[in-house]
C-alpha cells in the first residue's frame, strides 16, 4: 500500500509548470474520490490526504486536469465476492458486510482505461471529477453473491459482520491490512462510492 508513491506526482506538476504547454493532467487517483474522504479512518486516510496534496498543487499551478473516480476495480472485488485476502470466489461461505445491501460500483479495468482515454479529447471533462459509475455496474454485495450463486449453481452460507466487529479486526493486523480494512469499511458499510448523486455531465457512461 505504501508503494504508491503518490507524492512523486508533484515532480510531474513541476515539470508541467516548467514546460508551460501541458494540455491536461490526469493524476493517479481512481478508486474513491479523495475530496469526499475527509472523514476517512486512519491509517488508510493517508492515501486520500496525499491525493489532495497533489490536487492542490495542480490547481494552484492552474494546470488543466481531470480527476477520475473509478470505484472498485472488478478484478480485485468481483471474483472474490468482495472477500478480503483472496482473489478467488469462496466455496462454502461468504462474509457479508453489515446486511450486504450497501451499493458499490464495480468496473472492469479495461473499461476504466477506455473511459479515461475518452476524457482526453472531451472538453466536458476539463477541470472536474469524472465518476465511472454505469448504472448496471452499481451492485450490492448481496447482488454480487446472488449472481455468483446462479452462475455456479451452488448456494453459499452467509455470515454477516457488524461494522463494530469489522473495525475490531484492525487491532492485531499489520499496516497494509489496516489500510485495507478502513477502505473496505468506507465502501461496504458507508457506501462512499454511491451515497451521493452524480450529474449527467459527471458520469462517464452518460458522457
């Protein structure tokens, strides 16, 4: 988690300022919108704080930009039914976050790349945040599990985990796992990817 080196992008900001002819900068963000994560839990909030430092530098330098919030990369969240610590689907039982009904956006990485490329020549995407949130990709964990059960032909035992019990898992975990638990909490308990409205001119599939 700490190999992201997000603040190295400040060197890119300086290079763009020096060159003076940068047409658009798309910083490495994706995932959650850091501007909406001021309340994020430690230690995971460092990712959002650093992204906001980069944003501030971009905007102070008046560099044309687009921020992209892509939700959950499908390869990391869909095949495993959003289970932590594995990329494979569970065989017997599945942990549900709360009641499993909080919605999240699951987007294939190639689709993320396609939408990002399309923003480059689209003036409607200048100097704003674009959310990749196609309606068909917004699913609850229960809906994700149900899809897998239909595909596999096998039902899974469901084990709901309360928010309190889930956060208690942080206590004896290493740094990277604590970061992951915090991020999962914001996504699957708070619904940070879907608990706000997105305008027609802000959602990638509508653009």
